[in-house]
């Protein structure tokens, strides 16, 4: 997959549901769980069986991408991680978070066939 085309396609796919934040967070969590289960952690909460995504954390390369969802208000951050320890953390806009996550997912796909397969699952889910 050509890196630029792969990035554009993935970023567009991730943004597809971003107009409705709750739907976006749920869809993104599902896509990441199915595509990169060993790289992501999804925290859910809620009452009476109505669980919704509270937090998404994805570890790729030297970064941890986290999206917190509090009743439809999201906060996004990227942390630099070395040997499991977060050294630097920065708040990002949702758009920038999507772009950086998409770029890192494409880079992961370029590093291995397993990554390419995971990216393909993400784009088709």
C-alpha cells in the first residue's frame, strides 16, 4: 500500500463517524479492537447493561494514543513511551489525533505483513 494513499484512506475512514462523537468513539473502538487487538485497550462503563466506551488506548511505535470520552466530550492525547513509561504527553485536537494515529497505523502496516493485514481489516470493518 502506498503510504500517502493509505494514510488518506485511513484518516478518511476514521473521520467518517466523527460528526456524532458518541457514534465515532464506539465505531473507532470496535474497528481498533477487531484490527489491532494486541495493540489497543478499550475501557467501557455505564449502567444497566448500557456500556459505552470511556477510553481508548492504542500503543504503536514509541507512542500511546489515548482518547477519553466523558458523556460525549472527548479529550485526545499522545504520549511518548519508552520501555512502558510515559515520558512526554501532549493534548491534541480530535482532528490532529486522528491524523497522527492514522499515520502511525500506516507505518505499522509498512513494517510487517501482520500490520498490513490489520490495516486492511480496519479499512473494511
